[in-house]
C-alpha cells in the first residue's frame, strides 16, 4: 500500500513521470551540433537533415548565436496490402554563447546536404560592440 503524505497527498505521485517531459521533448527536437576553432575563426556545425535553407534562421545578439527553424518531412510508402506514412514536423532552436573574442560582424552561414556550417571570425584587440544582426544562409 502506498502511504500518502498529508502535505502532498497523491498528486505528486501521479505527475512525477511527466515532470521533465517538456525538456525531453525539447531535447528531441534540438539538432545535434559540433564546435571547433582555429586561430582565425570559430565554427559551429549543426545537423539539419530534411530542413530546407528557407526554413533555417541564424542570428546573433548580445554574444549569443541562435539557430532556429522548422522541420517538415514526410515519407509515404504504398504497396500491395499495406500503407505506411511517416512524418516529422517541429520547430527547433539552439543557442550558443560566443567567446569574448568572437566578432559578430564576421559571421557567415552555409547550408549543404542537411548540414549548416556557421563561421565566426575572431576580432582583433579593441574592435566594436555587438549590436545584433541576422545572418543570411548561403546554399551550396
């Protein structure tokens, strides 16, 4: 028999499995990414299979690089005696805090075969402040 605490009753027990569901769903829609750097620039690569360049958005503001968009994919199979349809839809967003020497004026984004590559140049000593901007994505 389950004992019920007078302070909590049975409600916490029933909602416990759902407690972190929102963050689990967000993780499922969050695209996988990778970051690297060399002396000239930082690179962030984001896997976005099935996402058209027109459904991707890249921006930077206050030292944070943000990638967002929407995935719209559908696959249908039909045959003798069977029918199958598989769909994936959903909005996603990933944000990355940029290092102090990243130059928001020197950011480029390229998309090719489901991979978005963002190159962030490094700024020299004493270069300007981050005013925020949208980054155009060039299809390869």
